[in-house]
């Protein structure tokens, strides 16, 4: 559908705003990512973990980033917070707004700014594996208080707040005085969520915040994130759980082989996915066809020059040997030469 | 299911850890060829029941029977021919896989443990890898170099090495993406069909339970444990 484009050229400006037509002229995005790339140099290969990624998150928006494991979802979270290992190279731009003195580019601002102003306060992270993210010699209560003290809360404020955030995430107050090794996986998960929520960040990046929780607690955590957004905060929910995304997300970004291939309002995505990969992923759900996506995702060390889904795609043609760009499509954006429903939807 | 032929059963099992009782006089039967869904609250004893049925945890009272015959002992005290009839697939492949072994060695481990000849091991590993959808280049890697989904496929292959009559899946797909989950489920269902295996499915995903289980059993709260989430 899209004509051919040369090298870097123009970037479709403001894809983010295309995704949310209900807010024309509203506040700009809290997070504005443009052409973000992350590579890891290994001894004998280069891992392309994130490629030319453009996304925006608005105030009050809950964006779900979904995709198969190993598609670059978690790397995106770590890149935004400057938590990547030293062999990583980050390119592009990721501007975080709502600072008193203008936006800050998370890619270039440096560790001092990230540590002093961004992490925790402006952009919180719920890390993926709580067991490795908790200091083993502190109780939950100490961890929460320590976090709040680091964010310049007084001791008195910190003491009350620990019990408040614990209650918020559904953690029993009695469990606050346990050490991490005394907590079950689900309790540890709720504790890391409480730690990220305690400083009340403008943007919360939650990387698989519901893993290890049973269904009532999954729903509790999701509803908690939803309420944050309804209160004007923003959340990026990174998850492999499509049902979770469907429950709470405003917008969905589907990642495949390091790229965003579809970025659309959640309702549209779940009822009429545009990218064949998005459609195949939804078909894998147990309450849909329960049919796995055929084939295997490509390795991030050996991505094909054209569409990375081409070899698994039922609609692929010769044109798919050229990389499709993310372009505006039905209230959102899709990176596909043959989006589903093209020519049907007016 | 009539009679006791072709079934794995927990009979009046009471089990726990020290003084804490998690299961109180629980009965559960899994027939050959059927998929039984097991549902309970978090901390409700699902995993303990799986461990009892897998002969990994000794019940305080009650017994486990296979085809009506009681199994005595747990772990290595159970004869190999009996314990290899039951296999388990756990929730976290990271915790269930020796990080020092390549995926090929991981799958071969149960065969080596039973002293099968090398050429048979090679053949079986290749067949099993193919069955679960692991490509040859992945087999030489160790767990840290593969994804959770790939590692869980290897654990599934390992669980199937001795062609178990009963496969116990304890939240085995909870941390997998939708596509990998559907694939693992398809592999298990195919195996079940060809081998007439009984499958126990522990999950708190209602959609998965609906789709996969032939019948669902609710594990009642034991009433002894203070009910905490």
C-alpha cells in the first residue's frame, strides 16, 4: 500500500497523535519516543533489540506493549530508564515531558539526570523478576520507606505511606515485616509494584506486573493501573498476557522482532487487528482459535532486510522483501504492505 | 471412568509442611486419556497436590494409587518403572532446568539416568526436539541463552522422554506468550491422543481451563490453613 521510501527520510510525524483521535489539540504526550534503536554488541554478533521505534503516551493513557517473548519489550523499558548494560548502544529520541523546566531526552540526558530526577519520581519501573529486584536484607516496610526517603519524603510521611501503598496493591500489612525470601512469588510481585507506586510517578512502566499472580490478584493489579490512568497518570504495561491488555489498555503496541508493527486503540486492535502478526497472536488465545502462530520468530542477531514476519505470514508477497514502514492506518498505525481490512474499511 | 484401571488417584490425601496442613482428605482421579482441570485459590494446595501425585511429596495420610495399586514411598524409593509413568511440567522452566546443561542434555537427562544406549538417546532427543518445535541450533544452547518459551519446550520434551501415562502441568503455560502457550498445549494434546495419557491441568486462567479441560475439579479450602491470599 505504501510507496517505497529511501533510507532514513522523513518520519511520519506524530504517529502518537494519530492513535488517539479523541484528543485533538489536547495535551501533548508525556512520553514521546522517536526512532528509538537499541543494539547489543556481542563478541560475534549484534543483537538488534529495538529498531526504529516511534511511540507516544499521553496523560491518562494506558499503553499495552504486547508480543511474543524475546521481541524486545523489556529492552524498551530498560532503554527508557537508562538501565541497559554497557554493551548496549541507544539511538533516537525519547522525550519525557511534564518537567518544570522543559522536556528531557532520556537517551541523551545522562545518568545524573536519570538518577536524580527521572527514575522513581517521573518514571517508575515495576521490574520483571521481583525476586532479583528486592534487596534481600531489608523487609518490605524498610524497602518502601527507604524509597520514599530517597524521594525526599519525611520519615513520618514514609511510615504511613508504606501501609497505604501495601494496601493499595493488595499486600497484607503483616507481610510488610517479612524479608523477600519469606515472600511467595505473588507477594514479591505486589511488593515491587508497591515500591514503584510509592513515589507516585507521572509515568509508570510495568514490565509483566501480573506474572505469578492468580486471577483475582491479576485483576486487582490491572484495575489499580487503570485507576492511575483515570487519575491522569500514564502507564506503559509490558505484557505477554493479551487478556490483561484487553481488560485495561487504551492503546496497544504490538512488537515483533524489535519493531512496533501495529499501534492502535485497544478496542480496534482486539476486534479488527490490522497486522497479520497481530491477528495471528490473537488467534492463539484459548478463547479464540487456540492456534499457535506458525513458524518461529527470527533471531534478533539475524533479522531479514524485509518484513521480519514475511516467512510466517499468509499474505506475504514479493513486496514484503522490503521493510514496511509504520504508517497511519485506521485510527492508528501499522507496518505492513498488506494490512488486513485494507480496502474494506473506508 | 469406572473401576480403578487406567487412573492415577489421590485417595483421602492429607499433606502439608510441618504443622501446617495444606491438603485435608483430598480425593482426585485422573483417568487415561482425559484432561482434568484443577482449580483452587492461591495458596490453596494445588502445587502440593501436584507434588503428592508426582510422588515428590509424602502425604501425611492417605495414598496415591496407579491403576488401583497403592504406590509406596516417594522420589527415589519408588521403582523406576512406576515413577517414570508420571511426569511433571512446572510453571518456571528457569527453576526446573539445570543451568549447566545444554537443552539437548536437559532432554537426554532422564534417558541417561535410566542408562539407555547413546544412539537411542541421540535419536530420541532429535525426535522430541522436533515434536516440541525446538530447532537444532537451539539444542546446543544452555538455558541462559534461550527464552522462557524455548526453555519450557525443552522441559516439555524432557517430561515426555519416558512416554509417561500421566502428565501433570502446574501452571505450565502461565509465563508464556499466547502463541507459545497454544503450541505447548497442542503438543500435549497430540501426545495425549496418541498415548492415551491422562493430563492434570492446573491453571488460574479461566479461558484456558474452559478450552482445554474435559472436567474441572475445585479443590476445597482445607479449613485448617488461615485463608490468606
